[in-house]
């Protein structure tokens, strides 16, 4: 940010408006094309595609949550997948309770896997999940509380940089191991699946799928506006300052750990919402969502799209996952990991600001003289002390 | 090896006989037994077998075997016994010499009925107690200890009287005590003494004997047994901890091998190398290729295959490391988090490359003969493979320490670790040091792969399973200090194995992860942090 520029930047800016228009347009258009047009029509969007696109948008929201802390606070969390999975499990537990007597064993209270394990009663932590508002609150609370406790310890002790990355990775790895255990009461290896309905609507029905898609798109739009608001506020300015010179901010009198913690918790809640929307559309949640490799992949989406641009993160998530769907289903499947790996290397080497970041920089250079208010603070350029 | 009771009575008599009657050169129990075979009576044959069992003559086994196979021939008129060999030749049973000029057609085979066959089985079992090979005698004594068959007691006493090897003698005494302790016929004092003998053995089996006393045992025996049980359990608990510490050391040395290369690249360059695990994997696959080549071209060298693989793996993975450093990492200095992503990408490429070349399934890497087998130290079971890996890890550690302390490149690495810009100002080519460090770290990972190929599945995912643990070791131990890595690896390894019996493997692992996370809060730079004045390092 140039010091001479005293204008209060717009909440959204042109780029932001374009992004919002696209997302909200999708929220309307995709369900409409799915539900209103006959199956034979050229413009008809098949239901599987609605769910697939919904999945991409969940990933986009997840990437947004990573960009908030990585792009603007410099916290590289390798455990963001854990928050996503926790939100997903909260939703999955609600959906499991909705199955009722329609399960294989027909037990009105216990989910199938508990009957299978000869459990006699519902574990205490499953209470309340048959009530949607409670489950919805847990979608935010479970990841939020974990982030609060974990972050409180970590930031107060000034664990930074790669050390923080490694302990977040250890955190998600520990959760992965824990959720694999049958004794934990979360379905073990198989996770939670076989969902029937959500809020009384059949989860397989076209209408439900379309509504879930629209909700996901709206959640993404809302998440974007929230993040945008945060990073444009005074609070966000402090976050960016922390990213670029943490010690200097601390010496200026700010409680760095509180700012970091707040951003971390917001980010975890966003990831939790993404997970909760992901589960009904994909139809399963299992411990593999906790695997450290998943969390690292999220980072790539953000890096590809453009770190510190918010919209870029969402773009990167959709692009990389579209490529993944495209390549892993065709003849090129054995080469997908080569491509993903190559993408990691190429983006970090040649496109350090990502697709959107590079584009914005190019546009800002073209209209030189008038500093582009939309231009994100470029994290790649900032000189960091040698580590 | 159960002995039927009629035979035991015979053995008892014969054992007494053997101890009472002075042995004459021409009429020992062996010769007496041979004489009894010639009478063509089942009763005498059975008695002869009893004599053979305690005779201690090395040819007794051969005679019993021949009888079992119907190859024992007698000449009743001459009173001679012959053994027919597999090739049809005859040997004099008394002398073992080939019998020349004997008409095989005139000889009769010694016949057997069920009683004799029972005696044969019993005799060959009891003969093991008198087998000339001490290892066989030991095995026989341990078998008696397990069966606790009271009818063997006479043979056992006879064997005990003759035994000279201390270890076997002790095993025989323990076996005897195990029988006496449960026998109501034995005097009370003798049974209490037997309790003491069993307590000396002090292992799980001894515990089982003491815990399964017959209900009618006298109170004094029971009291003695109870205190002996408590003593054994105390000892076993200590040995149990020792066993877990041993497993922990073994796991710790594996962690040390996997983490030590990471520690120097991380310490010197501040670079998180996510492809480090894949370097370990490449080392393991190098071992596989070396072994395949040896199998194909020179199988005699197989025992040396690991020794050959070590330098090759070091050079190969080291070269890959230098290539990675020169082509990718050197452009990312000062951006540790980006390096993490790029190296993760490299790790995906390497994994997939190996999967494409060698297939996704596990590859078989053989163990050389000197690495297989077990030795008992006290109540510890020590496998040679694990022991060698501990030795190997320590050697690698010492070698690396020596490189860092004693060589010029080591000095330069330490200088760069402490203060990169100052080192550069003093004329150290930090670029070159970086490349060498990365090569060295990767090469050591390759060596670790050679060792890990012995205890883990050699698959494209091998590296993945070690990378998180290795990071924890480095972070726990502290960066830039090899001793920190050593202490970190060993404490995590031992803590893991000590937690396992209480919490189970998975919960123990989770507990350890939580402990390390909490520890990092307490000491964000690890156990052995580099001291410096930099506020941000």
C-alpha cells in the first residue's frame, strides 16, 4: 500500500464485483439449467455435474480460508484439511442421525456402524446431532474451538514459519490416526455414508442437489465478502503488516498473537462450512480427508490461483480440481501425479504470484502512474530477512 | 517326547543298575542291550530299548532307529547284532565296523509289536537327553520342562548325573524341579528346594509352573511359590521395560537415519525438503536393483549386497539431491514455505516415476545371512537385523559428526548455519555449500533407505511414512545441532515404544504427536536451540 494513497479502498472493487457476479450467476444459472430444461436439451446440466461443480465450489471456499491466513497473515497451515474434515464430520453426524430406521440394521437411534460394533447406546458426543441447528452450530464450533486452542498455544509461544507448518501437519496427522480408530465412534476407516435426507428433503433428489449447489455458491460469495471486508479493514492492515514484519508490528505495540489467532479461527470456521457443504454433495466423509497430503494440495490451489488475492485462491481450486477430474478419468491417469508435481514446481518457480496475481500485476504495470487499488500486496516480492 | 510308564519303571531300574554296577569294557549296558535283542522275545526287546536309552553309547540312537525301520538284524546263534544300511551293507552293531563275510540271508530282523513300538518312541525321546550334541540335550530338557511328565523322572535323574555342560545341567535341573514340584510323592523339603530352582529360571514358563501348583500342595510349598512368583514378576517387569527400551532404541535409530539428513539441510539452508522421504525410498530401490544385479550376475556376492549398495545409494541419491538443488531450490532461497511446496511437487514426481518404473507393489529385498537370526540376552530377544541397524545408525551419525567437525566443507556448513551473510562475507561460496549440503543430506537419506529396505516394505510410498516422523524429530531436537537430532530420535522412539503397551500403537502415537506439539509451544526452537542474537531467524 502506497502511503500517499489515502483513499479508503472500495470493499469489493471491480475485480471483486466480477468475481461475485460470476459466483452468484452460477448459483442461479446452474440449478435453473438443471431443473428447468428437459434432459435432452443441449444446455441441460446433468445432476452429476451439479454435484461436481458444487464440490469444486466447496474446495474454492476452502482455498479462500487458506488464502486468508497464508496470503494475508503468512501462516502456512498444513492442517487446514483437518478443519474442513471436522465441519464435514459434524454435518455427516447430522445426516447419519436422519437415516433413522432406514439403515441396514433398522436401529432407530444407533447408526449402522455402531450396531455392527455391538454398541448399546449412543456415545455422548453424538447427542444433539439429530437437531439441525445444533449440528450447524457444531460445524462452526468444532473447527473453531480446535483452531482457538491450537492457535492460542502456538501463537502465544511465537511458533512461526516452518515450525508452525510442521506442527499443523502433526495435528492433522494425529486426527487422521484418531478418526481411523473404530473406538472413536466416528465410523473408523469407512467414515460416515449412506445418507438419506437433509432437513426432510431426499439427498439424492435433483432439487436438493440444485439447492445445495446454490447454497454452496452463496456461501462462497459470502465467504469472499467477509474475507474481503476483513483484509480491507484496519484489522486486515495489521494482518498484512504481521505477514511482512511480525517483530516490527509487535514492537509497535500490537498484540500480534491475538490478531493471528482471530484470523486463524475465522479461517478454520470457513473451512468447516466448506466441509459441511461438501459432505451432502459427495455423500461420504471418511478419515482420509485428514491426510496431510490433502492439506498440502489445498496450498497448491492457492499458489496456482494467486496467493493473497482471495478470488485467485477460489479460481485456483476450481482449475486444479477440474484438471484433476479431467486427467484422472482418462488415459492420462498415470501421469496425473507428474502433472500435479510439475505444477507445484512450475508455479513456485515461474509464477510465484499465481495466475491472478500475475494478471493483476501486469494490469497494474500497464496503467502505471495510477496505483491500482485492487492490486494485492504482493507477498512474493517482500524482502524477508534471510532464514 | 512322552515316555510310557512301563518303560519308565525299566529306566528307573536300569538307571540304578547303571550307577551301581561298575562298568566293564565288555559288558556295559549297551552290550547287555544288544544281547537282549538276540533272544527274540518282545519283553527282552523292550527291556533292551530301556537299556539303550540310558547307555550313553553314541551308537544307541542308530540301533533304535534301525529297529524302528526294521533294519536291525540278529544272528541268534552267534549272539551278534547287525545294522543294515540304506545300501544293504551290514555293520556290526557292537563295534560299528562293517561286517564282512556275513550271510545276510541267515539273519533275522528283530520284530516289533505295539509294546515294542511304544518303547521305541520312548527310547528315542529319552535318548535325546543323552544325545552327544549338547544343543539336542538342551532341547530335550526343555521339552520335558514343558510336558512335566512325571514318568521321565528316572531318565532325567540319570541324565542329570551324567551331564557335564552347565547350561544343559541347569535346564535338566529346572525340568526335574518342575516335575518334583507338582508331585505329591516327593518330600516337602525337596519340593521347596524345587521352588527355588524354578525361581532361578525366572521366565514366563517358570511363572506358569509356579502358578499352576496342584491344589493339594502343602502350605509351605505354596508360600514359597507365592514369594517366588512375586520375585519373578518383579524381574520380568524390569525385563519388559528393558525390552521396550530396546524396541525404542531400534525405532529411534530408524528415525535417526531418516531424520539426520533432513536435519542438516534444514539446519544449514532453512529449507524444508518434503522430498526427503523420497530420497529414502530411492535408496531402498537402489538396494533392490543392486540385489537384482547381484542375483543375476554373481550370486556369491549376495551377502555383501548391502555393503555394495551403501556407496551406490549415497552417490545416486546425493546426485539427485544436487540436481534438485541446482535446478529448483536455489531459486527459492529465503522463501522457505515456497520451497516446501516445490519439494512436495518433486516428491510426487519421484513417487510416480518409481511407480511407473517398478510398479506400485512392494519389491522384495532380501536379508543377507549375517542379518538374520536372534540372540537372547537375559530375557531379551535381540534380532541381528535390528541390532545392525542400531550400529549402522550410530556409525552414520559419527561419520556425519566427523565430516562437520573435521573437514573444510563441514566447517563451511557450520559457518553458513550460524550466519549466512557473515559467512559469505568471509569468502565462503554459500551457493556451493548449499549444493553440497543438499547433496550430503540426500545421500544420507539414500543410505537410510538401504537400512530401511531391511525392515520395511520397499514400495513407492516408503518415504511418505517417514516424512512426518522425521520432521517431528528435527523440530523436537532443534535445528542445526546433530546431537539434538540424536536425542530427539531416541527419545521419540523410546517414548513411542514405552507408551504402546499402555495406550496401544495408535493412541500411543497420537499421544506422542500431542506431546511434541505441546513441547514445541514450550520450546519453539526445539531441545537444542541455536543460541544467537537474531530476533528473527
